[in-house]
C-alpha cells in the first residue's frame, strides 16, 4: 500500500485542544507531521503538546480566535516563518447554539432563535473556515499544492430539529468545499469535507444516558463514533493514498441515513 506521505508535512488543526480536533492532531503526529494546533484557550495545551511529541510529531500550539482575520493572518505568518510551508489545513473548530427557529405552543410564540445565536455559529463554523482557508491558500500555491479539509456534519446533509444556524454552516461548508475543489485543483490543492455522525466526545458522553442511548439506537452499526474515527478519515484524505480525491463529502457516521 502507498505510504501516507505525511512525514514532515506541516498540518494546521483548528479547535485542537479537545475532542475530534485533539484526536486529529495526535493522529497526524503519529504520521510524523509537524502539527500546528489553534484554539481559543490554552487550557489543555501542555497535555496536547506532550501527546503530540510522544506520538512522534512536532508541535506549535497557539491561542487563535479563528473568527478574527488579523489573528488568523498573523498565525499563518508565524507558521510559515517557523517551518516555511503549510501542507494541510483541517478546519475543525465549531460551536453550537441550538434553538428552534420559532417555538410556538398553546397559541403563542414561546421563543425564537436570536440574532446572537445565529451569528455566533455562523462566525465560528462558516466564516472562520473561509478566513483560515483564504489565509493558507496563497502559501499552498507558492509551495506547489496542499490539502484543505473541513468539518461538515450529517445534519448539513439532512437537516436537524433546533439547529437552523448549525445546519446552515455545515451545508455552507459543503458548498465552499466543492467550490474550492473546482477553483484550486489547477494549483494541486485538494479540498474535501467530512460529515461526522454521532461522535462520543466528552461533551456527548456527558449528556443524559437516554439521549446517548437514542443516538446509538439511530446508528446502524450500534455504537457512537469515536474521535479517532474522524481523525483517521482526515489523515486518509490528507494522504497520498487519496491523491485523486477532491470535492467530496465523506460521511463517517456508522451508517446513518435520512429517516433513521
């Protein structure tokens, strides 16, 4: 089998401190990559750095607000100054602010999704993907190619109750990914998205047992996904093994389909 070709590659992972982002950073480190981790807090950085080094990679961890264009551009410049290139960007950072568009009960409006709830999710889950990708693409072009990977979701394909804002961002990521595959392919830049299903992050496992059981019941393979399942998919899409794969949305969801 062809090698992954990721040794010594420079990989940026946003939202790298926990969950899928942390697992992804470690998985790239196992391939010998130089891992750049960005997050809004440095709370877990010491542990993540130790784990990356133990896995065989090099680490550069920074507090970066990915919704701030100047912060993103400065962070990209730092990476290039240190390692001279950027080979892979994993747009993983994301938030939720769930609410029904309009909650109507007993003949009256009970609540609505607020502008603040909508804008917060759009800024982190969609605009930040745009800002980070726009910042790294010139570097990738100058270096002869690269890979852009972004987090969508199965709800971006099928919709979900109470998640107008989140679904809009995840559907938007799919649209941007397909556009970038068309625009950037001539520069040897591939763009793909992953659509996770129910993943057993710390946040999910802290939910009430009945909620978690419901997630498992809706997943045909009979379990929650693990962050490592998504990390493995990111590594494959970034690797030489996927050199002819661009513009796809890879569902990593244990078989969930619309209506389940």
